[in-house]
C-alpha cells in the first residue's frame, strides 16, 4: 500500500537526489569561488573549451538545460568577457557562443579548484 501521509516526501527519491545535487553543487562552488566562477559557469566554459564554438541550442542540449536557463547563465559570462556571442555565419538568426582568451585563462584557474573538489569528492 502506498504511503500517502505528509511524511511521504521524506522518502521521495527525487527530492533526496535534488537535495544531494544542491549540496554537491555548493561543495564545488566553494572550490571554484577563488576563480570567481560558479559550477554552472564552469560547466559552460568547460563545454566550450572541449567542443569549441557552439550554438545556444547545441550547448543547451549538451548541458541538459533549456535555452532560457542557459541564456541567464551566459549573460554574466559575456559581461565578464569570458565568452562572446556572435551571429552564426550559416544562419544569422542563430547565435554562436565562443570562449575568449580571458575565458580560457579563467577556466584554467578554475580548473585547479575543480580538480581539488573532484579529488575530495572521490575520496569521501
């Protein structure tokens, strides 16, 4: 018989995973703070570093997020000159995100913090 009481949320796997994800995100954010990045920003820079320039749609798909959420996250990266957003030469309606030299340097700085977080997480 299914538990329909108010304490059923305490047993919800989805809620537990979401809470764990927030805790892990905070842990990684602490390690990336010295480089002035959050985990979401680091993830965007990492994808652009690995794959090169990408369309907003392609990057959103790679990050398993929607365009609106991605749009909010890239605004600060563009403002800080870590990425540039340019028209796609193949389709002027589409936008391409590209890592700048400043973005590459910031990513390299942040990568040290990420690697430390990764090591500590795996050790735990």
